[in-house]
C-alpha cells in the first residue's frame, strides 16, 4: 500500500510547477564539473545551459555533453532531460507542425480528408505569430472583433463550427444483414426448397406429408431468431461521432463590432474574438491574446488531467504544448481569457482526431474471419453434395420431386443448423463472465480477439500504474530512506524521532495547500479523497501516516503569509506562527525545485544540527538528486528558517507582493521524491503475458526516464536487458557506435519516432522484444499500432483520452479505461476495463483463449453427428437401401439434443497450459482445420456411424423373435422349398440361415451379450410397455466406452488428432447383419428401395423366399421416405436414440483438446445438466402420440 493521489499520464504542468522538476532537471539542472548553473530568469523560454550553447539535433546536443564517471546511464538521462523546457518536456512531445495553415481550407466532408495527412501533422502555426500578425491574417480587430458582414461571409465559406457526422447505415439494413448474411443464406435456401417441395406435394397428392412444411418453418425460425439476437447485440456497438458531438459547446460569447454577443457555438467563425471564463467549454481553437489566471483541462485531448495555464506567450514550437492555444471542446476550469478563433469544426485539433477516428476502417475480427472460413467450407460441401446427389438422383431414375427432397436432406444433414446460435450464446456467456472480472465487453467478437492478441500497446498511467502520486523516497541526514507506505507504519526504515525528519515533515505539511475532504475520518488514510495538487496530496498522506494529525499541526502553526508557486520563482513559501505561544519567532518554510531551494540555502540540517553548506554537502546533494531522478521520480527540495524575533516581531505585516522579509540564507532540511507506483498485480501480469508469447509495449506521453523506470519496475524491460544507451554507457562509447540489434530493449522518443520511415519503424518492432515509446502524440500512437499490424500481430491497445481514440479504433481490439477514460475512448473501444487495471487485460486474454478452445470443442462436438446424418442418405441414394433417418429427425438432433451440450462446453474450465501457449497464428491456427475435421468426421463420427446400426440390430432381432409368437402376416410359395408359415404360433417354423449368411450371423451373435437388457429394466424404462424396446438406450454404451478409451489413449500417447476416416464405412457392416437376420441378405438389399417404398407391393420376397406384405415390412423396418413420417418406424427411432447415447462419449471426448478427461475432471455442472437434458429430449419421442395411436410401440 502506498500514499496515493491521482496523477496524470505525463508530466503535469502544475505538478512540475510545484516540484520544479521531473527527475532531477525539469528546471534545467545540468551538472558540469560539480557546479550547479544559475537558472534562466525567463520562465517563458526553455531553461538554458550555462557555458557555450550546443547547437544541432537533440541527439547531437546530448552526445556533445561529457559523460560523468561511473554513473554513465543515469547522467546521460539527466543530460537528456536537461534539454527541456520549463514544463519538463523536450520538443519531442509533438505532432509534426506544418509551416502553412492553408490546408485548413480542405473540404469538410470525411471523404475528402487524406487520412495519411491527418496522421502526420497539425496544421497550426498561429501560436508562433504575434497578435498583430494573427489579426491581419483573419481581418479582425483586437478590440472590436469581426464585423457582422465578415462573420457571415466566413460562415458561408467555412460552414458551421461543428464536427461532420459520418454516413450512417439505416437500422433496417443492419437488420437485413443479420437476417440474410453469410450462414443464414444457406438456411433460407433450404427453407424455400422445403416450402416448394411441400407445395408440389400438396398439388400432386391427396394427403401430402407435412414434414417438408415443418422443416421449412423450423429452418426459417432458426434464421429469424438468430438474426434478431445478433442484431440486438450489434445495436450496442460504438457510436463514436455521437460522443464527439456531445463534447461540442452549445453557446459562445463573441465580440463583434465592439459588442458582446451570446451565440450558438456552431455560428462561431475563424477570426471571431471570443471570451471564456471558468466553467466554459472552449468553442473553437483559440489563439490566446490575454488571460487572467486562466487554466484549461486538456485531459480529453492530451491525457493530462492537471489544469494547464493559458497565457499570450508562445512557450513551445509544438502547438499542443504551447500556452497560447486553447483547444476546441476542452474546459476552462478557472480564470478568464480572450482569444481569436483560428480553427473551427473539422479543422480544429479535436476535429482532426474525430475525422481520423471515424475515417479509419476496422477489419473483421479474427473470430469473424474464422466463422466465415468455417461457413464457406460447410456451405461449399453442403451445396456440392446436395447438387451432386440431385443430379445423380435424376440420372438413377428418381422423380424430380424425390431428387429435390434428396437435395434438401443432404444440405440439412451437412449444415449444423444450431451452430450459429451456439457460437453467439457461447460468446455472450463468456462476455458476462468477463464482466464479473471487471472486463466489460461491448463487441461480442472482441471476446475471442483478446485471446488471439500477440501484442499489447499499453498506456502507462492508471493502467500499469496506480494513477496515484506516492511519496517513494526521502533524503535527509545525508541518507536516502524509503518511505513507509503502510497504514500501520510497519515498514518504517528510519528513525521517526530524528530532529531532521521532524523538521522535514513540518515543512512538507505547512508549505502545502492540500486538505482532506470532509466526512472521511472513518476511512483509511490512503483511501481518503484530497482537494489539492497531486504532489501536495501525496505529501499530505505521507505526513498524516507518519506523524499523525496534519490538521492539528497546522492549527498549532497558523499561517500568516504565503507566496504561491509561480513558474518564475519555482518555489512556494509560507510564514507561520510557532507552536510555542511564548515564542515570538515566525517560521518561514519553503519547497520547490531542489536546485532553486539549494541556491537559497547557506546551511543544511544534519542529525538535527545546522552546519554550513560546503562543497562536500553539495556533492552529497547532487548524488542523491541524480539517484532519485534516475529512478524516474519527481523530486522536491525543502528548507526553513526561524525569522529573528527582533526584526519580525509579533504582528509584523508581511507583504508578499513587495517582499519585505528574508527569503535567502535558509536552512536546507532534505528532499522528498514521488512517483506513480506500479500496480501490485502488474509485474505478475506482464510475466504471464511473456510466458504466453505476448509482447507488451508501453506507449505513453510521459518522459522517457519515468517511462523507462516504470517499464523496468513492471517487467516490460526485463532485468538484464539493455537499451543502446545502456550499452553505450557501460562500454563508455557513443550511442552511434552501438549496433541497435545488440539491444533487446529500446526506449524511443516521440521526436525520433516522427522521423522514422515505415521501413525503420518495422525494423524497430522486429528487432526489439521490449519497447517503450515515450512522449507520443495521438497520431504517433496510431502509427505504432499500424506498424505492429504490418508485422502480422493481433494488437490490443489501451487508452483513456480522446487522443487515444484513433489508436483504439484501429487496433484489433481497443481497451478503454472505465474509471479515468473519456466517453469518446469508451465509445471507440471494444472492451472497457472497469478497474483500469492491466491485470484485467491478462484475465481477458485467458478468457479469450478459453472461448476459442471451447468454440473448437463445441464445433467438433456439433460436427460429430454429421456423418451419421449424411451416410444414411448416401447409401439410400447410391445403394438403394431403406432410409434409416429422416430430415425432421436430423433437425431434432441438431437443434434439440446437440444444442445444450454444445453450449455447455462454453462453461468448460481452462486447460492447464492455456497461458503457456504462443498466440495462435491467424493464418495457420484456424477455428476449423484438418485436425478438427479428422476427429469430428473421422475418429468420433466414424465410431458413431458404426454404433448406430448396431443398435438397430437389437430391435430387429427382437422383431424376429417376436415373429415366432405372432399370427401369420405374410404368405409363402407352398409349392417351393421355402418353409410353410401358418397362423398358429405353434406352427411357425424359422428357416435355417443360408450358407452365405453364416459369417454375418456369427458376427451378429458375438455382440448379443453386450446388447441384452434384462426384461425388468426394459419394462421399467419403457413405462410398462415392453414394445418400446428401451434396450436401444443400452446397446450403444459399449461403442461409446470404446471410443472414449481410444481417445484417452490417443491424448496420452499421440497428443494429436489422427487424420482420416476410422472405419466409417464399417458401421454399415452391422446394418447388413441386421437385415440378414431378418431375411434380407446384402445381395438382395442392393436396389431394393423402390420395391421397399412401394406401398402397393404385397409380394416383396426376402432371401428365404418369404413374401412380405406392405404394412408388414413398413412397420418392421422403415416407412417410405416419400411418406416422410417423423417417427414412423423402429429403425428411425433406433438410429436417433443411438446417436443420443453415443454422443455422451463424444461430448466427454470434446471436453478437452490436449489434457486427459481425468486431468480436466467433470466439474462442469452445466455440461452434466446438458447431458441429462439431451437424454430427456431423446426419450420424448417415446412419450409423444404417434399417428393417433398413443406413445410409440413396436408393433408388427
């Protein structure tokens, strides 16, 4: 736990004003030969260096400065930081600026925008012009403003001051895309064909079967329900421009012809003279010409939450960094200002970002590509087979109506009708599960995208760090101490009774405006809200923890005078009464930039005693300052002085405007440094990413030193890896002599990034595994994302400001911050981290990988029933045997028994190696690949086909045994050699098997023991009706058990899926066995279908010479397909039940991709529920009325 207050992404102006530095030198501290230079008194310019000026590029300037002894890298960083302005920023935090503003006349419409140009530059140069030049350029007057005629002319020329909305897609088109897109088309074609077939049957038959009608209705319902569900999910997608529109101010105060007018913000034009005050939203990009205590909130634009001062002075070449530009849609938080409008609408900086964001095209998500790939495969196979067998049926002599029904049957058998609903439900369930883990998913497909991520471009502040400024170290008594950041102060590493520490704590709290908000006394100190500056808030919590009540200390030391911090002095000063009422001395306390504080001190407190500030102590100060600055921490210096009572008696009138008291020859008491510390869970999360093969890149607007320190702290730059600067410092050679490929890590400055070509950018991303981008602009973040994508990476980007929205949208998955994120960033993102914690991204990665795994399992399981559904049609058409499975039965399997178990696999827990695998390659690792097809169609389904007809055997054997006890229902040739069958049960004789049938009968008899069900169990399961033959439920168990054992051995030994069909055709061996037992040998079955289906045929003869009447063989085996009875025969029922039973083993096999089921366990309660539910559905046909005769019975 650490002291905490909120702090921004990069160096905040106000914080720097309070601290005077970022690291050791925001104020320009450069050490040369042990000397500290005098500061430049001009606060509006960059801090200068003493001695000869160094010309050239930043790299040349840095290299020209001499290194310092053994502290090569730290000192090199300090030198780099020295070339900065007074805000602690170098000229690298920029968007490249053009020299001409004529480009602002480009067309407003998005289609006319050059996105490449938008990525490169902000065409704004007015900040470099004098006020008079700006007035001449826009034909305006600094007092009177524009004339009404000019304003009308400019409004007609430039258009309204508003962001151009992108073209929108009507809702009905979005709905139609969901209803008729992709996979749905195939089902619609099937439904239309079904309706067509039924219409033809109705026109040609007196009593048409209703199967085709029911099938068409079911298929249509599936498409409509799935389409509606998908549409309502997509309706929640981002509406980026609406969010930008909400940021546009509604009213503006302008001066025209000398009069102040309140007008609609859309009527503001370039050249208008505008006034703003605290609470107003800036109506356009303004060139500030006067300001009085004006501060603006640029957080929506730059990510900096600290208020930024506005003034007429140009303080930076970069328009985003200078003080004399106020930006459209930012808020004025205090003070007043007057400015000239230089850009309106789409030409503003905010407008350019909005146009860039809305103009970016986002590709399909990885999961969408995978599903499309799968749909193409299945659709192609289904249509090819359907048309092939349609043509073949016509050639073989079937009627065109029969051929159409064959085509429909093949398509329906190939297409997993319930798969789309299964995928959508699986994604939705995962999204809900992620929401409970602080990951709010806006786009369902983003769930899997995060799991495919190979590169994460993460913001620093608030994501990797706590977004709370914290006191980290203190230097007093010539020692650096680590601050105790625990509530119970159990981590204290220094003597709290030290007089020097007491003095340092007193200065830190008295020279401090931060206060705790009221009503929080019961809360822990670290969780209390503070009103005040980030740095002062950190000091407040630190002293409250260490020394007790700050309020009591302040009450005892009443403040009598104060000089607030300003950029010229770079210190804050206050004068207080002392605790001792009898003591007439006043206490002066001061804090600020360490070098500014040091130069006002003549003594230093060591071990509670003042001693002269000699060269030795200055050297100690310099070393401590460099060490703390090298850690990327912000450093403050503290000093005090007891004013002489004779010169400043009680009641002395201190004048803070014309200072009439002493402010030099003070006593230096120490340093305190602060940092936004990493979140506790981040290092472990980064480690998990690395083990999962994910590259984590830091992209921040903060200073390179701070960014590098945090990157090392969280593991983005791992221990032992060096940058080129580190190598150069270690070898004491120039950076230019270091081979960049020798450095695994690199820290890239924004100024360097803008000069890199695309090829150089690709080289950086390719050759370095650990990368930090510092001082980046919104356009540069977008360039980084595009560079990663060119490398073939699936990129996730985190962000919280409007400036992040282009990168968030361009990324494969954008992740916005739920707490600190702007509305625009949340709208542009696909996912929102509700706790702003990087560790939640890693959780999302794991969930994304899990859903991909589980979708593969669901698809594999769903496809296992395809072969048992297709092969009956193939044999039915090609070999002319009776059809054992109807189209309605197939739908019952796909939409009934298979749906819930397939969805339940979405609840399957992650396998142990899920976060140790490399990210999947989108080009190779497909959702549906050869290995999955081999296991679904070959290994599992092959066994399933083999098992199904075996189950029919029991029913047929039972039928044959029952025949011996029933009256005669068939006739025979009494003059031939065949047996005579009488009407008396005692007279029934069973013919001996012909010789050619003996091998078949022998194979059949070997299976009898495992297929036998005790009569008591059979009667109980059938509800007291022995004719229902519930032995069907048991006869498939051996096959399910065998394929389960086989798959476990495969996973244990091979750890891979075998290819090819495993005895897929062997399944029909049992079918011929069954038919042979009932008198129909294979040689007779081939080509028998037409006679079999002919209801008028009463003299069908089997291999024994027995003749079968039509109702006899229909009820015994299968009703004709042309009659289309859904549950019309024992064979149909048996085939259906056998699939239900064997799918028990299939779903257990599909539970895991790599692990054994015994490793994974059966902890998925939803899966167990689904298994029993599918069995309940499987029993439903036995309980439903059949053709008006009540529940199903096997009558003869």
